[in-house]
């Protein structure tokens, strides 16, 4: 029997005019999974979510919820809880009425509605605020009401569009943990949309990285960060140095040796076997390098001169120019506890980890 998924988006495309807003998008989400769609503004995240929610019908492709095709069904016939980016609470309705609205559409009896509203408010720690109006609530509380409204319908899945992005940083981090805890304890399947890479990495089982309506990579947080499928993914998730080079050698177990423009040899993880001599990019994150203080010459080292020293509290960032490649500027990041180097210092850099991308 074919495996069924809580949410299955199959080859969905959507055009406005002659622009592909979604281009052959497929996403499969298993029961209880927390999936994040991550990408820059305008890449099609909201459109993806709206296709799943039933607010947009794709030009081609299929949407299924728990094995039932819903591609053309209206939102209220999908049993999906939706949390919109701007909360979308009705300002003239109390908290109770905001939550009860979707339950009335579903024709639930009065006592059942009251019970569900109370239960949903309890889940988001807003017990007793039934009679407040949205304007009488803080941003964080409004966000919780929006969440409770999605939970009240007892949804098969919940989809959330940048639910935390209107909040200040501390509250955002607090709610991130709360939301993740709620998802875990309820075991409910969630699809979460964000442009914030930290949010995506810290909350998700799987991250879907999008650019211009196309999926670039779907993988767990560690894989998208440490084994990015291409330069876009590498650059969008955290900071990365891109060093042009060519393949000097393929080695077993997905490893290889890259020769950089200045002649240095660096071993790296390869996305597969790549013909020797091919031009590639070496991706090295700032924390994947350390300044060598031992003075021993070994492999995987780069000679460089410090051009900038930036103290950031817990870490120090260095801008480095590689020897024999003066146009290069490479950033390296270390814990601030060791001895610090100054602009003009000659240093040897150990490359601890690196990955190769071809596009
Ligand atoms: N109704 C529409 N008509 C024309 N273009 C649209 C419409 N809705 C969205 N778009 C365009 O589709 C692209 C993706 O939008 P959206 O899915 O909202 O992106 P995101 O949520 O990732 O910021 C944007 O370039 C946007 O301008
Ligand atoms: Mg959006």
C-alpha cells in the first residue's frame, strides 16, 4: 500500500500572467511532523500555504490531506487550521466569537462550541480571556488567540504563515519554544512558513528551501545547513564563504580535494563524483575554520593576513585576505575567549569542514 501523508502537494504550479509563482512544487508531510517552508520574500511561501489551505487552486498538480484529494475543495471543507501572518482576528468580535466562528460554520452544537473554545484557550494559556476584544490584547496574546482559533476546529493539520514575524525578538523566541512544545504535545502536523532561517532551523523536522517558486532542497535542519544542495541554500541559511576552485581529486565516501585559486588544497564533502578539473565552489562557514596557534604545518590549511577584527561579545569575527589571492575576503568566527589577532597579523587557518557546490 502506498504511504499516506497528512499533507501531500504533488507537482503544483501556479502562474499569474506569465510569471511562475509556483513551479512544480511537491511537498510530503507525515503525521506529527513540523515542516517549515523557508525562503526570501516573494519566493512563493504564502502561495504554497494558500494552495494547501484551499484559498488558491493551483493551475496544475494535486493537493491531498490524509490521502483524500482536496485540490478544488473550499477551505472550510478541508479541516485545516490556518494562522495568518497578520493574525486576521476580527476586531469587532470578542475572543470567544473569533474562536466560535469557525465552529458555527461547521454546525457544532452550542455546548460543544463553548467546550472547544475553553479548551483551545487553555492550550495557549489564555484561559478566561473569552470576552476581551483583540484591541484589549497585546501582540503576543493576539498571536495566541490566532493559534487557539486554529486549534479549536480540531484540525488534521495546522498551517501557519510567518506567525511570529510581527513580534519583537524576545517574545518571538519565547513563542517559538511555546509553539514547538504545543505541537509536540498535541502531536499535530504543522506546516510553518517563515523567512527567518533561525526559526526554521530551530523548530523543524524538515526544512523546505524555496527560491522563485521552486524548491531548492528539502531536508532536516542539520543537512540543509551542513550539506546545502546549492550556493543559494548555503548563502540563505547562515553566512558562508564561497571560494572558487577546481576538483583536484575524488576520494571514497563522498570526499574530495579542491584546489583553490591561490593553489591551496582543501579536502571537502562532495555532492557526488565530479570530474577532475571541473570548476566548483567551496563553501566554508565562518565557524568551520580556526586560526592555528600551534605553528605546525599540516594539510587543509590556508595562509592569510587579518584585515578586520570585529569583536561581537561571545564571538570574534575576522576578515581575512588569503595569501596569493588578494581579492579574496574570507570571514572566520571564533569564540572570543582565546587570544585575539589584529589587522596586519599573518595567520594560518585550519579548515575544519567544507562542502562543494556546483551551482
Ligand atoms: N494575486 C496575485 N497576482 C499576481 N501576483 C501575485 C499574486 N499573489 C502573489 N503574487 C506574486 O507572487 C509572488 C509570490 O508571492 P508570495 O507567495 O506571497 O511570496 P512570499 O510569501 O514568499 O513572500 C510574489 O512575487 C507576488 O508578488
Ligand atoms: Mg508571504
